[in-house]
C-alpha cells in the first residue's frame, strides 16, 4: 500500500488564491455561507435534542423527521414577529449592532481549509475560500470585532440591563482573548507559520494536540468563554440580567445575534480542528492510506471533528452550572493566562533545545493537573473555613460596617420631635 505522503497533492501556494476564476470564487463563497447556515440549524436542533435527552425529555420531534426542521420553523417565526424599537434607543446604532456582530462571524470562516486541492469543472483549486500569511491573526481580529456589536447593542438600547450585559461581555471577551492568543503561539512555533493551510500541512506526521496538549486545553476553555456559552454565559445571565445585551431586541435583529453566537461556536471549533486535530486530515490509522487524504473525502473528516467540538459545547451547557463572575475572572486571569505564559516558555525552550518528545511526556500530566485545579470546587483557592459559631448565637453574615454616629444623631432628632 502506498503512503499518503507520496500521493497527496501539494497545498496551493498563497498567491494562487487570488488568481482563480471569478465564478469559482462565487461558488466557494456561496458554499461557505450555506454551510454555516445549515450547520447552525443542525446545531440548534442537536443542542435541543441532546439537552432534552440529558434531562429525560423528548425535545423537538414534530416539525420534519425527528424534528430536524424545528430550527427553520423558529427562524421563520422570528422573521414574522413584530419589530419593536425602544423609544429611548439610539436608532442608527441600535440597527447597526446586530450587523456588526454577524458579519465578522461569517468572515472569520473564510480562511479555514476544509479539504485538499481538488478539481472543479477542470480547475484545480483548494477547498478553502482564501488564505493569508497571517490567517490565524485574521480569525482573532474578526472574533475581537464581534464584541463591538454586543457593546453597541447594550449601549444603544437605552436600558440598564442590556448595558450591564454588554459591559460584562466586553470584560469577558477581552480577558479570554488574551489566554486564547497565548495558547496559539505554541502552535505557531511548531508550524513555523500563521497560515491555516500551512499549519494543516505541518501536521502530516503528528497532530499538534499531541505535541502541545496544554495549549489545546487552554484554547478549549478560552473559546467557551469567548463565545459566551455555558458555563460562561454571564453576559446573558437570565437569572440576573433578564436576558443580557439583547433584551430590547426582537424579530430578525434578535435572530442575527442568535445566529452570530452559533456561527462563532462553529468558527472556534473549526479553528481548534485546524490547529490541533490536523484539519481535514484523516485520523490514524486511516491516514496511512493514500485515498484517505485525497479528493473530496477529507471534508468528511473535517466535519466529523467539527461536530465533536460542537457536541462538547452542548455537553457543557447541559451539565455544568453557571459560574459566579468573580470565579470566572479568577479562572481567566489567575489560572489560564499565567499557565499559558509558563507553557509558552517551556515550548520555546524545548524547541530551542530540540526536545521533541519532552512536551508530550510532560504536557499530558500537566494538562490533567491544570484542569483539576481550574475546576476544583474552591476555584483553585484554599479558602479558610469559617469560624465555629457557638450554640444560641445568631449566625454571622458579611454585612458592611456602618458609622454609628449619624444613626445616633438621627435617632436623637426623632426622640426630640416626639
């Protein structure tokens, strides 16, 4: 049997992405757009079915076979709902905010490779819309722009609760983008490039989840916080903020925020697949065969890996409770960021000294320890136990100390009046 390395077509050089026929570029643009919309509908349906299964319910099962068309029915219902704009809203910014959130979510997927070079109507082209020498930085930039739509939505609504939710989201996304970016630097050191197609090509022999497991763990936690998903859905905390930054939105504008959240889930899952799981490359031992990484079949491996990450998002939502905001910021700034910095120092040292397998043997136990520390019930802290309360005494509650002198004066005035 021939090796996959011998029969694989070489990746398309970066300058060739701009020299394709215009109609071929339009086909790929439409494919990415339709792929994201269809996968969003299937993800919503899958989430409702999986969470219902975890909670011993049925979930959607009426509209379409197994209820698969329920997401489409809900989208049509949202489109025909009344479009209400609050009286105190800043109308231009209020209308612009959903667009600012949705467009970067689509653009971030444009540099994701979902297959090798194939032939379409006689033209050799890569199954990727485009690529850049700094493709991963482009994805991070698009994910950063999404927070502007959330902040503008909260500010332009003219209400208190959306504003609080948008401020929470800004602090959350800025905090977890730092750890996410630091986690990806180790991948850049191993691949020697920031191009997504070249990073996939660098994983021919071994996936980067094996080479840098700590980076994968840090990125996985950070991307959940970046997408405002449970247990990190604090900007949309219904128990505290009514509904978060989109409280005052309805009809299609609310649907656009909903769509942006799920497309961001798909994008961060595709980035994890590309940077850590070999992208469209077949898993071992199928990667030993030449046919597994050639033609249109690698799209199947890419979608399968993508769906695994989406299932993990759904699994977390159905099993983990929401964190307090102080626990959430503690995890980001005191666990993930220092851990990513220390890990990056070890990766750079190992690469400089050519210790290829050191990170593999030391990284897997360290990843387990990091996860156990991050999700320990004390939140990684050793809190002192409360002092014992004597029998018959009232419990000690953490109430703020008050200055007694103004209270005495007001009490004296009341006695004088009486």
